[in-house]
C-alpha cells in the first residue's frame, strides 16, 4: 500500500526541513550526541529493559533468583516436550563426530571448521539450512581492516562502551582480534563485499563506532554471508545437513558429558536420537517471543529453543535481563511490520525526525539509546506519526542520502529495501520511511569461554544463543562477526574434543528428570512445555476450539 493522502500531507513537514538538515550535515554540524549521564537518564525513563513490570525471578535451575523478562522465564519454567521415560535411547538413529544444532551463520561456520579438522559433521536445523537471523541481517559486519585509522584496540573500546562495560573481556578480545581474518576468510570463500573503485573495501560508521569499520554487501550483507558459507558447507563431503528437525533436548551420558541431542521431525512428528562425540549448540535467538509485545525483525524459527535445552542441561545464563530493540523497524505498510530497516540508512546520513519534521536525536547513538529516544518522541512527547491502523512511528529520512551522496545512491546501496518498498508503491529515495523500535537481538544467553566451551563437557555454543560478548547492548555489525568468529572457534574445538575423547557413554535424559523434579518442588504447575519450536499466532478464539488430547503448548 502506498502512503495515504493523510500520510503524504504529513511528509511535507519532513520535506520542509530537509534541505537545512542536509546542509548542516554537509558542514559537519551534527545534532549533539548525548553525554553518558543523558544516555543513562533516557534509558531509565524510556527503554523497555528498564521497566519494572513484565519480568520476574527465575524459580529453577542454575540461575535461580535471576530476574529476566517473563517471556524467558515462562520458557525456563516449562516442562520438556518429551516424557523422559517414554524415550528409547538405547540405539542411536544417527552417529557422528560433531553434531551442530542450528543451520544459521554460527552453525554453518562451526560445521566448516569442524570438518576441516577431519570430523564427520551433522547439521540439524529446525527449518531450511540458512533460515536464521544471519540471513536477515542487513547493514554490515564490523572489522578493523583500515589499519591506518583503526585497530582492534578501538573496536574493543567501542564494543565494551556500547555494552555498558558489562561485556566479558576475553570474549571481546577474541571477537575484535579475529575480525579482520574472518573477513579475509569470507572473501576467499567468494563473498562479494562492497568495494571502492580502487578495490578497497567500503567501510562506514554504525551506531557507537568511533571508526568507519562497517563492511557490507548492499543491504543484504547477512544473506550474502549465508549464501557463501552455506554453498561451501553443501560442497563438503563430510558435512550432512538434516532440515526440519529442531533439537528438543540435549542428551548427556552418566558422567554428565554431552553426547548429542533428541531431534523432532516437524513433518512426521517422530523423534530421532543423534549420538555425537561433541555438540555445538548454535540454535539462534528468540525475537519470536515478542518480549513486552514488541514486533520483531527475527526469522520465524527464533523461539529461544537453544536457551531452554542448554539451561536444562546445566549451562548458566548471563545478560538475559536485557534484549535489543532495533530503533528502526518498519511500521508502514502493514505487511512490512517489524521488518528491519537497516542502521546503514543512518550510517549513510539519514536523520530520524518527528511529526514536525524536527530531528530529535543524533542518528548514531548506540541502539538502546536511539530506541529510547524514538519511544520518548512517540509516547512521552506525542510527536510520533500515526498509521491508518493507529500504530506510531517516526520518520527515517532516507531521501537525504541521495542528496548527500548523489542521485541513485539509495537504489544502489539499499537494493533490498528499495525493491520491497517499490512493490508497495513507495520510492524510498524520494519518500521517508515510518519506523519504530522492533525486537531485534538477544543480548545475553548461555555462558561460554573464549574456546566456545560451555560448563558441560562436550557441549560448545556459538552465536545468538550465547551471552557475554556484547554485555547489555550490542553494536551494529558485531553479531554477523560474532557468529562467524565464535562459530569457527566452537566448531574447531568441538572436533578436537571429539578426537581426544572418543565415544560417549550411555545416553540419558536424567538431567530432564531432575529438572522436572525441581519444577515440582518449586510448585510450578504442569501445562506449559518448552522449547516452543514455532511461534503461535493463532487467534485465541480459534485456539479454544483446537484443544485435543495431545495438544501441548504451541505445537500440536
Ligand atoms: O548487526 C545488526 O544487527 C545489523 C547489521 C543490523 C542492521 O541494522 O543492518
């Protein structure tokens, strides 16, 4: 749907102030950045993470007493999808050296490096290989490649500052020092990065970066990364990919070592036992939990399954009290609701402006601060713009980009979004986009060390399911980097572990039995089950009529 006549009328306020804002930007006369105190104040008043309601203390598991959003707590306080006594673990359906759970960026990178160590690898993925948040990431990947002005040192400082000084130092050190090598690795595998005419890589700013180190492939960087590494994995003899089989529990042996997982076939509803000498958990994030009712940028399968099965197996959580709301999720047209409008638009100079056409925040504040400013503008100052269905948003003034960098820049640099909005009759090089914060990233997750190992022997983890790297707030472009850096490390170390430790003992679900006993002791009522596997958007009136004797949670 194109903009309605009413919205077109409101766009005139943006147009009226545009040439002055473009001129200011050309002169380097930027909207003032907030001081640290101002940032803290706006976060405390307007960021959803700081609301008291909608969160509670966990009553079970290694992090008992830890206060996290209700949506996460609901998952951790649910029973397994399977009744442990009903599962026959005496014979494995699949045996492999390394099992990788998840077919996104982290899982695929892990599989490649594990295979290079000589291991046989099975990638088990919930949907299709590549259906993951990696595929959805748009604007870029950070790495300090321009060493005349940048270095991993500056990258480190930006990550730690952006994460409110809560990041785990050795994880950040690993992230930033391996970043340039990861970009070379991608190029050698055939990734097409945006380049300058002289062959050097393009690099621009992102929110919270002190140097220009965002490297991209148009506004489909994640898709290009996923294409590259997925093709490579599909061409390796010792990597087998099994699709539509979410992992619903990890399996441990009598010594507490992880020995594989129980998979659920979405087509046939059968369970399969995979026995593996080492396992990499790379099951991704959880945007489909729609924390605090927010829309999301995440892919359909992002339901936090990895968190649940890892936590039940005894891995501690960290930083899960914060989640990331990307400042610019689409609110119009309706069909695009929640969809990521990449930060690269702001990196390329587009201002965020309110209903009066006034810029209200510097467009390069860290994401949480930028989101809080958008929420304040709409809810507190009531200077947002209402869509025909009553949603609120602020304008992202994309036409500024062509004025700053030349006609055709938006079309060339943002092909994904240009084509999408064009289909709805909106030319984003001429008309601004209406945006509002959207649930984007799980800042925290399962604890790992710099070798990608969890506290459970034989269990490694990488990507969005883990926590610690980004502290309480991730900067743009560090997630595509994190999945590759830590995916590679976890895959390599899982293969080494498999080689050194050989076959696992007898597989069991005793840890699930113990977890069930803990739930009962805490007086938590039966009923809810996790992992969720797929989100449920069924109308509650319809759901009431769907109950059958085997209806369990969200998946029948
Ligand atoms: O790192 C991200 O989340 C990312 C690249 C998002 C974006 O705005 O494009």
